[in-house]
């Protein structure tokens, strides 16, 4: 589950709201242990996702770096290459 949470800072173009929410959803799923919460827990789960999304957006907006922004396509290609090496026999 956590492997789906990708770094969002210092990319060109910047992370979208959807990417931030997706990472927040994965985080809440991981710490709650629920992939899909029961009806009784849905409100609390969704509130947590909203809160984590807001906190993540504030964090990303506040972070600073002198490093050049990373290229999304290049980083995706590197990740794919690592996966091939990791999972090939």
C-alpha cells in the first residue's frame, strides 16, 4: 500500500490537488488498516483524508529548495528501470 505514495515536492509541473489527495488517501488507508471503510467509519475516514490532504498541501507550499525541479517523465523512467531490476529473475 505505501509503495503507492510518491514524493510530490519539487517536480515540474508541480503536484496536482488530485495527486496530493491520492497520497493522503493511501496514508489514511495504511494507518487505519481499511482499504474501504465500513459505513460506520466512512465519515471519520473521509474527514481524515481531507485533513491529511490539507496538511500535505500546506507542507508542499511551505517547503523550499535550491535544487532544480525534477522532471516527471525522467523520474518515472528511473522508477520503471528500478522495478525491472528488482522484479526480474
